[in-house]
């Protein structure tokens, strides 16, 4: 089993900046963002005299190490305060970003981040496996976000509350609901996989890798006057299936759980109303 490092942080282009790279580096976190238009970002030399045979044209500026060294004691105090739980990283970034052009401490964080991000960009540019890993991780996150939107379909997914605490409750409750559905999907899919293996179906690791916990086809949400009543029945063989009926009593297509396997090859859940 592959061990996944716990200090990696995946994000998209909006989840990274120079200051975030610098702060994450000091906290021992490796930023692994997928950056669109990375070729338009600036690369920084470690010194004015540094030259590189094949990629020298990529570098436009030089790191100001003196700026970092001057504010290093204050930077380390902030990092220690974050580690001690006295202040959150987001709070310090918001505070430092205020009047950032005049805030030398913020500029020092950004300067350190420029050096760290340049190193990351060089790795990202030269390592195909790293690019594949980052893209796969972000696709999983985006699939989860689509699933969250599908689960929180009330009011069109729009939070209408102005109170911040109420907004946080809605977000957390939606995540709880989504996690419950994910747990249920994984449990039922695991049961089906074991049943198929017992019946002699050959399942390869590649087959298992295509399975997704973000399944929605078998879950009925209440929409308008149609309230689906899910009734669990058991066949003589002991296999569990689910049958759906509308409030009018008309039969809806039976959905054996065995059919989940056919729907597992799509990571993206269906959109509301599909």
C-alpha cells in the first residue's frame, strides 16, 4: 500500500500565492497547486550572477535575501504563534495583506515564497509524474466539490443567510450529509465487490481504481411533489436490492445494487435534475 504524505497541500490557481508559498514552507507544508498559465509567472534567480545553460531565459528577477534576513525574527515569531494555535494562518495572511505594498513583513513572506515557488515551478515543469499526481489530486477535489453541490441542492445551493455563524452551520451540515452518503456508497460498493469476487468475477486493481464514492444515481432527493419511497427488499438468494416508487404509486425502474459497478467509472456526479 502506498503511503501518502500528510504534509502535501493541493490547490488550484486561486489557492496559491507567493506569500502562501512562503508561509506554507515555514510550516513544513509542501504546496502542490495546479497553476494555469504558469508560464506567465516570474522565475527568480538566487543571485544576479547565477546563470543556467538551457533555461536562463526563464529567470527575470533576483531574490532579495537581505529583506528575508532582516525580518526573519518576526517571521519566525509568527510561525511559532501559528504552531502554538494562538493565531490561524488565514488570519495572519489577511492582516499582513492589508496595505501589503507598505508592509515590509508581508513583502518578506512574499520574497521567501518567490524562492519556494520558483523551485516548485522548475520541478513541475520537468517532472511529468508530478504533474500527473497534482492533476489527479485536484480532479478528486473537484469531484468532491461537485458532490457537495449536488447534496446541498436546497435553495439552488445558495446560502441566503447573512449571519456568518449560520453560514458556517449550513456548510458544515452539508459536509456531514455528503460524508454520510460517501460512507454509505463505499460500504455498499465494498459489499458488492466482495459478492462479485465470491461469485467468481475476476476484479483487477485497475478495476477497483475506477470506482468512485461520489455516486448519485441510486440516491433520490425530494423534488417538488414527487417523494421517492425507498423500500428495501431481499431476494431469495439474500441479495439486497432497492425499489423506488413515486407518491402516486406507479412503479419506477428497479435498481439492483449490482448496477452500481457500471456507474462507478464516472468520477463526476450527475447534476441536479438529471
